C-alpha cells in the first residue's frame, strides 16, 4: 500500500475516473469550447459596430462626410443609421 491507502494497481483506474469527471463537468458547463471561436454557430458575427462602421462614424463626426454621404456609405456596408 502507498501513503494514500490505495493499492498501486487501482491508481490508473482512479486517475481515469477523475479525468472523466473533469471532462464531463467542463463539457456540461461549456468550458470545453471556451476561448475558441466556432464559425458554425448561428451567431458568428462580432457584436458591436464593425471597424468600417467605426471609421465611417468618426469621419461623419469630424464633418468629413455630410448626412447624405454617410447614409449612402452605410447602405453599402449593409448597416442602418443609429
């Protein structure tokens, strides 16, 4: 016997069970895909305005574009005005 009271031949089975429990908990909690981006998901578009929209908003705010140009370019981007 070792210091934990387990027989040496049972240790691999115990390790396997512990790993199985950890995997099951992560899978049920959604942790298995945490930090990864799944392009097959229904909502794979990034949240918030796109980088192009941000540039367009900044140019409009600076007065580089008038309202008509701003709306035309939003249409090209496929977005709606705020």
